[in-house]
C-alpha cells in the first residue's frame, strides 16, 4: 500500500468511528471537526492529509512547528495551525506569529503576554481555555473550580477571542472515569455559556484523542484531536509530552476495543 493509501485508510477509519459514535447519541458527524495532530510527523505526510480535506492541524511544540512551517514555505500559509502544547513564556511571541488558534491557555501570565504581543502586531487570536478534568498533575490546565474566575479575567484581554474549552482526557482504561472527565468539561461549558460573559464564546469543546474520542463525542465534543489514529504510533512515549504520567496506563499500552 502506498503511503497515501495508508493515510487515506486511517482517515476513513477515523471517519467511520466518528459516524458510529454520532449514531449512538443522535448527533450529526458534520458537527465534529477532526484536527490531525502532527507532532513528530514530517511535512510530506502532513501535506498528504491536508489534501484529504484537513487544512487545520495541531502541533504540540513551538520549535517543531516553526521548523515545519519554514520547510513548507508558502504552503504553510494556507494551513490553519493550532497550538495544543504547554506554552512557555519565551515562546509566546513565536506562537503569535504562526498560530490561528491556541488551545492551551491556562495561565494568566501567558495570556497577558500574548495579549500584549497581539496588540503590538495588530492581531486577534482565537483561544481555548485548557482545563484539567483528570486531576493528573502532569496534564496542565486549570482545575475545573478555578476555570470560571480565570475566564472572567481572560475576557478582559481584548486581543484574545475566547472560543471554548479544551481538555486532555484521563490516560486510563477506566472508561467510566474517562467519561466523567469529559462530562465535567461539558458541564463547565454549559455553566459558562449560561452566564453570557462579554467577549466569551463557548462554541468549541475540544476533547477526545485517538483512544477516547468516541466517548468524548458521546459527551458533547465538537472538536477532536487525532494523532496516532491517523499517522501511526509515535517514536516518543506519551510520558515524553506529559512527564510523570503513569506510563503503564498511557495510551500506548491500552487500546479501547468496546
Ligand atoms: C498528541 C496530542 C493529541 C493526539 O493524541 P493521539 O493519542 O496521538 O491521538 C491530542 N492533543 C494533544 C494536546 C496532543 O499533544
């Protein structure tokens, strides 16, 4: 099978899984946006998937994204780069340069720095607020209880467009527990929507990865972020990206098959 065919096959399989999950809870698959996560994937394979109809892609590390953008040249400008990784203060200016959406806002210092930079270059940035619903320390994101107050502060930064919430589900094969986390994010979304805070929109619920996206869809996700399900296993274990997670419970060791 050619590289293109095998990527196409993986995409089709993800699309099928999306449809089946939607069927279960009477949702329209067209309302679920699939964002390929392209960390560790080289540009030729990324572009093959882009051409299958996925111009919005997500990267987890600033340096890696910048290297690929350079390599792609003008083509990179036609893509919509989402940043989903832990953002360090010294990388904020760089992210502002290439990202169309930053899904991982969870600290006021970073949000303020981004706002200042955006002001300087005359741009707006779509952002999602990252919430840690799993309670795992390594996962970054706000505690659910602190999220509302954070959003109220963040809403005052006039170059950030708050568009919703993002979470990384619990790394576990205890699926009811995984589901509980997604449900918590949905509940928060509802609560914040009801408050009708100025400059705050809650249109996106970005949750669900290769191993848990069906559950996320059942619980209301409308944006899912898929890496391994499209591009295959990565060279680095999950603990490389989320230091301190229990590797025995990481996604590599357990594939959901119900
Ligand atoms: C890598 C990554 C994903 C995709 O994970 P897979 O298990 O490869 O589908 C989703 N979200 C974030 C923030 C990631 O870093």
